[in-house]
């Protein structure tokens, strides 16, 4: 179908489609696939543009759209300027608009000032190009939603195509090419704001890190430096020193007290709970939808929904639990460890939804006598200012879960004053031997030659072949074969791996997106270091496998075969890069090779473990 046929088909079917099931609907497919292909055919150099379309994220949007982005200006519809097709909410017509992203403007200036800023930008753009005098200044999408209405004032010029009088293909093509010519010549003041604040970051497969190493290696500083990369350090960083007398979740997340004047229930918050609430506010401020959805398996749940582009504007929020194992982690961290496993990401094309169980249960909130006081304590403002009224109402009804942008990093020292970790903790964390991943090189003290890569939150919870499609292991068979070989050594020992380990290894591959054999093997090597070896500890009797051989030596043999090439010649470092030349890959020896040899040497003394 050509442009005219597709516009007519989508617009005429839009109102009816919104009353039908969203997933797999042909109208959504026409917009996301067929229309994108038709637009690409009209472009002289389609590879120079990013074409994105949305009919909604899990649910129908009120105003569907298709945008044509120039990566030199912006790669996100949240900011910058771009041509966009906007379909009226009632399907009565379509606008071709020179629009600009409102999310960053609203975040920068607030909604009222953002509209004023948008008017200034519109006047500036129209004043700089006479061709726009033939394009309308007004857009009427007949939308009842805040997002839909924002598209109306975020336009420098538009042309309307009514459904009952759709122009011919020649006119539609001419208008598109003219707007693309205008687009190529426009300089927008907000270009400086169009950067992707979380782009080029190393996506973590898990949001919970254990940083283990000797005292003074910079573990706490590492977390601070990660938060500083956001340029909003005070907003995105929280340091909490763990006390030796912490023994229950209330030490971390707060509790209900009745020590009030009239004996009514009052919730005593903590810095950690306040920080979790702050991360939720950042999600709400980003323009993502926080809403209730009903699923057959789980019933009604609070979910965050949106487009992949929007995630680039949501910063990671770093909680540093300093000296985390001064108290028994399994006790004070129990609630978080349990809820952590309920995080669920669902992707449909570029649209996602995210949910988790509640840390602060709705029944607990319900029991509080003065909910307004709790609301203000958590930073959600007051009913009078109204900014977070809808979000707070949802939290009261469904609880406060783990926000997807919330990362926990615990610093760990292993000595006679600290506690060890059970497998419940280790299995839910990424354990970094800090000295191996981020070594202290005295030669770099005054003039560093490398830097740590920026880390960001996970965007998957359950691996699928779709997530691996653009990696060197397109269907996951190489990774499954690798872990099967490793698990054969661990069979019938306390260290045997289950489905969770396979899922997390596949997530690590999806997160790193390796494009060659050595990088894929680097992911495997780091997985051994972060997830497999931390589980292994004991004496010679405990470390005997089913072949009656030392499993450490058996693992060395298996890994030598599975990591061939990297085992002898090194592999790329996934967490650090060179400063000169900037961004160049660092090659390091296989970390698991050195660690296994060290653990095997420790075993000669009667007992071994992963922890330094």
C-alpha cells in the first residue's frame, strides 16, 4: 500500500481499534511496520534517519504517531525537533507536523513555562524559514489526554489531511519532502538538551551489586562516581551506612509506630524509603505512564509503560549500602531480596511495561492514620499542590514497589567483624571482586589511562530470543552450550545451577550485545566471576564433583576449552575503557582463570572461597 492508502486505512479504523484488544492488532501493525516501510521508500537516504512509530505501550494511545528523527539533532522523541505524523484521536484526519519533544521541555521548565518556551521556539523556527508560512500554526488532535494535548502546542508548523478528503499520493510525497528540506536547515535552540542522558551506558543484567574487596580500594567512591555521571549527583545518590544492630527490614524501610499522642498509627520513614520514592518521582516526571493493568495471572498491578526512547531520559538512582555485611544481610534485606525477584519487564516492539510487587504494602499504608503526613514525608507533595495526586492515589491502592531505575550497590569487606552471604543473597546479586574488575594501578594514580564505563539499570527480566537477535549468539545456543558444560562439572554438588542462572546469563548477553566471539566469551567469563564462583566455598570433601575430582580443577579444564582464544590471548574489558585513544577497548586476561587458580591454591590450606 502507498501512503494515501495506509493513512486512510489507519485513520478510518482507529476509533474501532481502540475498543479492541491491543496486542497483535492489524491497525498497530500497519502503523509500526507497513507505514514505516512506505516512509522509507520516500526518503532519498533512509539510513540517515531513525523512523519510529507508536500505537501505544501495552494499551492504545489516544494519539498514534510516526516520527522521522535525524540522529544529529535527536534520537529521542522526548526532545529536539523532528517531522511527525499525528493521527487525530477520533481518526478524522492526520497532521504532518514539524514537532518538538515536550518531555524535556516540561522537565526543564515545568508545564506552564514549557508552553511559553514552545511558543518562543515556534516563532523562532517560523521566522527563520519562509517556507513555513504555508504551514498551519494550529494543531487540533481532539485529544482528551495530557500527552495528546501536548502534541498540539509542540509544533512549528503543520498540514492537515482530512480522512474524507485525503490528498493524492503526489501531494503527500511533496509535503513530506518539503518538510524534510526544512528540517535539514533548522537549528533548534534545544539541541543542547537533546542528548541521551543514559545512552552509551553498560546495561546491567541485575540491579543489585556486591562490591567485594580489601579496604581502601575505592568501592564506595566507585558508586559515587557512577552517580556523578548523571550530572545530578545529589538527586541520584544516597549513601546509607549499615549498622551492626540491623536485624529486620524495618531498619532499612521504616515501620509503623503508635507512640503518638493519641495512639494512632504513624509510619516512620527512612532515608532509603525516601530515596526509593524519589526514584519513582523521576519516573513520573519523565512522561512515562504509571497506570493500573489487569492480568489473568496476577490481577490488577501498578505498571510503568512507555517507549524505549523514554528510558534514555530516566536516570539511574544509586543506593550505596556501605559496609553492607556488618549486619546479617538475609535479615535486614529480606523484603528487598524477595520483591527483587518479582520485577517483570514486557516488551512489544519498542514499547515496554514494567511492574514489581510492593515493598511498602498497601495494607501498611491503609493502616496509617495520617496519610497526608506520610505523603509529604516521602516527597510526593501535598493534595493542594496536586503534582503527584494521581501517583500517590495509585501507591495508596497498590503499594510502593521497586522502581526500575533503582540500583543497589553494597560494599563488602570479608573479615572477622563481618557476616558471610547465603546463596539467597548471592543468587540475587552481581558479585564483583573489585580488585579484579576495577584494579588499583599505582602507575595511574596521577595520570589515569583508563576510566570505568557508565552503568545503567536492567531493561529485561526474562530472556527471549528476540533480545539476542542482534548479538553474536542470535538464538542463545552457544550460551546454553557453555553453561551446560559448566553445569556438568557442578552436577550433584551443592553448587549446581538451575534455570535462574541460565536466564541471568542470557540476560547478560542481551545487556552487553556482543558482536563477536571474543566479546561473547568476555560475557561468559564475567558471569563465572559474578554469579558462579561466588557460590563455591568449602573444604576438599565439599568440592568433590561426581567424577570424584576437585571441581575447581575440572572447571579450569572446561573453561580452557569453552573460552578458547580468550583463555590464551585475553578478552575485551566490558566495564572499563581507555582514555587515550578515548573509548578504545582494553584487553584483559580471563578473570575466572586467575580466580579459579587462586581458589585452588587456597584449598591446599584446607578451605577456599571466592571472597578476597
